[in-house]
C-alpha cells in the first residue's frame, strides 16, 4: 500500500509542468502554442533560448531524481539494493509518465527525456554520465536536441547490457524499453530530421523565436 502511494506521488511530481510555468510566469505565453507545441525542455530551448531551456531541463531532471529518492522513505528498501533498484525504476517511470501526461496541464506534457535522465542519474550515475556524453557530442556537432536525445537513449541499453553488464534483468529490460519509448515519442522529430525540416537550437546565446513560430 505504501508503494502505491509513493508511485502516485511520483506521478504527481512528474506532472509538474515546468516549461509551462516558466513560459507563463516569465513570458506570459503557453509554450505549447509555439515551436513544436511540446511542453518540454527541447521546445523551451527552441522558443525561449538556451538559458531558459537549460533551466527547464535541470528542473525536469530533478523531478526524476526526486521521484527515485522516494524509495528511501520505506525502510525495507534502504539495505536491499536489488529490491530498491526495481522499485526506483517503478517510481521513475511514474514520474516520466507524469511528465508526458501531466494531470496539472490537461495531460499535454513533454517527451520525458530529461526526467528519464534524472532517473538514470539517481540509480546509475556512471551510466548517466556516459549518456550525457553521447548527448553533448551529438548536440555539439548537429545542434539537434531531438537527435541528441535519441542517440543518448540508444546508448543507454548499450551501457547497461554490454559495457557495464548490469546483473539485474528488470534494469536490463528497462534500458531497452527506455530506448524504444524515446524513439516512439520522437516520431515527428525523426520525420522532420529525415525531411530536413527539424529546427536547430541556439547554443550559448539568448534567443526568442516566439514571433517566428
């Protein structure tokens, strides 16, 4: 029963619409009315620039970290690494689902990549570091956040199954599901990438593209 309550709380935590709050409080707009129409860090980068995009990405990652840490509220999981990891995966996924389908924002959220990254940081920091490295390298050379997210998510199961060879079947399955989930939620981006219509994001400079969207 306690686990169910925490999973619900993790979903509610993930549902906090950070990009929507920032866009409304700082710019008096709904971020979903501009750019790709998505309420996530990528669209915030695209519409409001790297400063606010980075801030939203950090907050969305924090949602994943905090959701995973909820497992520590139950003593049974403190000294049981295997059971704790499995429960943390459930908590993290609840937060990701909340981010994608936020109850606080008419169930119109983002794609969950930053929250997923926060989840991975909390459970497996070295794996997260590797995925971040892949993300940054791809972003540096292409300026496509969507492509960077896809490549980082595809690297995740490679790190878990091959490089670190994690001995936890639930975590191994989770890694594969994450890669498939990110690809699924980026279908429109993949289409735009293939057609050459995907927008690049500004790096290291302030930018506001609301009027050009």
